[in-house]
C-alpha cells in the first residue's frame, strides 16, 4: 500500500475485489497491568496454549520474555498463505505482490 502525498489521489478510485479476514487463533492477553509499579505482563496464546509470556517494566525500561512464538506463527502464516495461493491460483507470489503494489500506485 502506498501512503504518501499521492494517497488522496487514489481515494476516489473504485477498488475491485474483496478482502476476507479470518481469525488465526492467535490471542494476546494482558493479565497484569500495574499502574503503580508501571509493569505490564502479556501472554501470546494459540489454540488456548500459552506460547510466550512478556513482562515489561516501563519505569526500569526492561523486557523479560519467556517462550518462543516464532515456530507457531510460522506454521500459522505458512498454512494461511499457502492456502491463499492455491485457492487464488497464484503460481508466482512475488509477481502477484508486485502487481498489487503497481495497481495501488496507478
């Protein structure tokens, strides 16, 4: 998507197609927000299993991370993206993305 001085030039042009948003199953929860200690704890869940916990101490400027969500996100994104390519008969993803960008800039 092109965001710049010419963005307003495109707002009146109709866009063909549609976007379908589907939940991935990834959720973020914030079980602790301590305003006095300036701490926020968050968890990243996928299919109700905690994959990563993060504690941010704003005052101290520290972040503690437990777990790794990279593997789960890779699996989720890969399956979703692969299905999108197959369902939409896209054999060259880079060409598809380049065409999208070119269409937005016209």
